[in-house]
């Protein structure tokens, strides 16, 4: 396995090999009924010191613990530890506050592309603590699994705090996260960076987009099972369980899509895939990875997989890494595209 593939693959499976299970998924109707109407909330101006319920994470970036954090003042310089987090902050008008971004592994959001281009890129891959500290930020914001002591990690919450850098871990990236946690992150970040009105406007936009996704599901649509394929080359097929990615699994449940391997940890064999026979296969595309067209061709030419329903019925869809694994609003773009391909074009 190449170094790039090992690093990227860890980005998907680190938590699932150390944690157990995923939260139960609601069906689309129940999930939508439970969505709070954020647009009716009154925007209140934040006062400091500000205390937020957030998280710390173990040194390997896998086991989360709740942590109450007090911020004495609004941070003025930010490092986003991945592309998706930077885009989320840009949506709230924080372009001038971003002093660094890393982990550019997927298709960017065109609506913030110009502002994103102005952010210093600390690393196109995952970024280490030394480089993060060198950017001299007040705070590091992002995906929880990347707050690790490993070479590819930004350093733990405690390590960063020791050198005077605060942290905010996205709730969407933690154990048992659901789509509702996106609203929590938007509200918290709005308070933390004193952009409450911008945050509220964006939260309302997110809710409206999810409403449209749910409304676009055909009447009487039966729920479909899916499986993630991380990489396909020749007869080699890497099947990813997604057990730890409860935010992603819950989001897709709004589309009546259920992860076949949501309760599975560790490696998944081709035999297990054949036995499960999911209705849909989701082929992951990421920057630096193999051309998904070549992977798709190999997948369809693999005689060992020819009995799969998804292959026989041509229910294989390419999904973008940034949209699906940024643990942010980008999942909506992925869902909108997938819905159009899955429900409209067929």
C-alpha cells in the first residue's frame, strides 16, 4: 500500500478500528420531523468569556471525551485542519481570519473558491503539529480525528493548549454524531467568532437545502442499502464499513439510504460484500487517488463481483471525499448530486 493510500485510508478507518458501532439511523420521514426549525430562533449577541461544550480526543485521534471549554475572547486567527472546515468558516465570513488550511482531498465548494484561494496552505495532505504551531493561530478548528499526536496529526487538544493555542472540534466528527450536530457546530462557531447573524443565515440555508433533498425522494421509495468502496484497482477492492462515520450515515438516511456495514468494524472481505449484496455501491474519489472511471471499469470487469445487484443494475455512483468526509455542510452537495443520479435519472 502506498504512503498516500495509507494516510488517506487512515483518514477513513482510524476511528472505526478503535470504536464500536454506529448510532441507529432514523428513516427520512422521522428524521425530518425531528429537525428543529432553526430559522425561528432569535439571534443573540455573544458575550465573553464564552463557555462551550466541546471535546478532547485521545492521542491517536479516536476516542472522544466531552470537555467544557472557556474562551476568554473571540479568536482572531484560525487554522482549519481540513478543507471542509475552512469552507464552513468562509460561509460565515471569516476569510480574513484564516491563517492556514490543510488536507485538500476533494472537490472544493465553488461558492467560496475565491476566498479559499487566499488561505495559506500549510499542507495539501494532513498537517503536523510543528507546522500548525508555526502558523501562530489563536485556535485550531476542525475534524476531531486529526487532533492526534501522530506525525500526520495537528497535536492533541492538550498539546495545543500547552503552547497557548485553543481548539474547537466539530461535533459532526465525533462518536455517534448526527446531521443535527451540524446545526450545533454552526451555532457554536457563530458565537465563538462573533458572527451570530451570519451563522443563523447559513443554518437556515442548510435546513432549506435538506428540506429540498427530502422532498425530492420519490413517493413510496423503498429504502436502499449501500456500501462504500474506498479504492478499486484490478481485482483489488477496499470495502470501507463507515461504522465510525455516524454523521455521514445519518445524513444519508434522510435519503432512505442505509449503510449495509454500519455495525461492522475492521476489514470487510469481498465474501462479506457478496453476501450482503447492497443495492448501491458508492465509489470514493479523492485528490491524488485513482481516476474513478478506471476504478469503475475494473469493478465492472471483476468476474468475482458480477453477481452483485448494484453491478448488474448499474447502481454504482462516484462520491467526492470533501463532500462526504468534511463533516460539514458539503454533504448536502453530495446528497443533491446523488439524489439526481439515483432517483431522477433512473
